[in-house]
C-alpha cells in the first residue's frame, strides 16, 4: 500500500484529492496538511511514501516545505497546483529544482473516472517508486551548481571524433518525459548562449504547463526557450518545445510543422514522430538524445536516426528519474553513447565545437 500525504491550504482541494487517491486500492491517504509547517512535522513523524504539494500557502509555502523535507526526510514529492497564473507555473518549476519530481494540474472535480483523475493516480503510483536522495539546505539550483563547474567531464570518444570529421550537425532533437524539467535545466545550463544549433524538444507534461516550462528554462539557463509555432524557422541557440497535445516535426527546409493527427503509442506530442521526421529530413546531420521517462516513446524514432547516421545519446540509469525510455532505446541498439545527465552538455559542446556560430538549415524542402 502506498501511503500519501496531501498538502494544500484549501480544504476543498484536499477533499477532491482525497477522494481520487483513495479510489485506487493501492493508494491510501495517511494524512492531510494545510501548510508547509504541518507537512514538515508530519513527514518527520510518519514518513509517508509520497507527498502531493501545493505551492502558495500561508506561513511556510510549498517551496520552502520541499526544501526542508528533501533535507530532513527525503521522499517523492509531486507538485499539484492550479494553472491560471503564469507566475504560479514558474514557481512550480522552481520547486522541481529543489527536488520535486513533477508538476500536475489540480483536478477540476472529484470523479475518479475522469481522464485527469486517472492520470493523477497513475503519476502518484509511478513517482512513489522513485528513489530520491537527501538535498542539503545549502544546495543551490541545478543551473547555479553547473555554473560553478561542478559536473563531470566526459572525454571525447572515437565515435565523437569520427562524427565531427564526417559531417556537421544541423540540429539537436531531444525526447523526455518524467523528470524532464530538471534534466533539461541541467543540459541547457551547461551550454552557452551562442550554442550553434537549434534544439527541438518533445516533453511529456501535463496539459497547460509547457509554456511555463519554456519560460522557466529561459529564465534559468543561457538558452532561449519557446513553444513552437506553425511553419516557424528554427534558429541556432534556441530551444523549441512541442505545444500541448500537438505533434512536432521538422521539415528539411528548417521549418517546424505542427500535426494534430492521432496520438502515437498514447502520446501527442510523440517523441517518435519528432525523431522520425529528423531522421527523414536531416539524416546524419543531426544529434538525437533520449532522456528520463516512462514507457518506450522515442526508442524507435532514435533507432531511425541512428540508422541514418545521426549521433544518438541515451541518459544512463543512475541519473534517470525513470529509466524506461532510454532503456528501450538501448535495448534496440539505437544508441551511440550512454551518458550520465551531467555529461550530456559537455558532449554536445564537443560534437559542435567546430561548427560556425551561425548555421543555415538544409534546404531540400522535404516535409517532416
């Protein structure tokens, strides 16, 4: 039985969450807290398996409560919050930098049969199994730590040198799911503002949060991040995210194409769809990266990229919140290199060090 602590200053929200959580036979609510102080005291005494955490609360808010819990009694924390306010979304991602695992939107009602309720239950059960580590109170955010140079160096491999000699990449494609926001912050923080390639990203995330994620990453890393627009031309040193509930592809002329066709493997946007478009239109002139996440989305797409000569990377198990997606790609022999999260930015800089700072996209005009 998974023991859940609900933290929210509104009794109505706590009641909704209580009904939804208790609807699953594998979950039980062992306590409710209306403030960060109450949550911290409960965790000290009862050690719940997972905490659902609101952000804006009187007294000790969720931001500080997460920091204290992860220092004293570390356990998986899921942020559950409303999405009406853009600043509130950005605060939620700051909470992730302190150790929360993911951000979910507050359910609109107590019905356990709704899609959002089923998704919430599924996420809580998955996150409860994640092994978390203690974070010291003095620990800075990921970007600040990286800026101090406290991340592993990775020496160039023979494959890296061969890739650089044979072809210059034109873009980087990234697929990621559970654990994505802090992982992306780690990678983008390790790059410079004049990074010579555009970056296209599919991040599985709750409806309504992708704009907040892009804004948060823009404010905490050197790389400008934005939600992709139809027929937009990709630019070096900018990261483009697939919009909510829309597939993202890249055409051969360097323009983005948004596709509202059916979900693939239950996902829209789908990492496979993005990676397959990159394989089709860029071939060997691309870098593909598959990061932490549940399931197998992106594995076959990365395989397609690998088969066309692209340089493909998977995150290792030790640094993944959930190893599902990278593991699936590794098992398909779709990966050139398996790296710790802290090594990926260094590898990207190594792969692109000889590329001019301004690089035009290929212009064969084929559509993704």
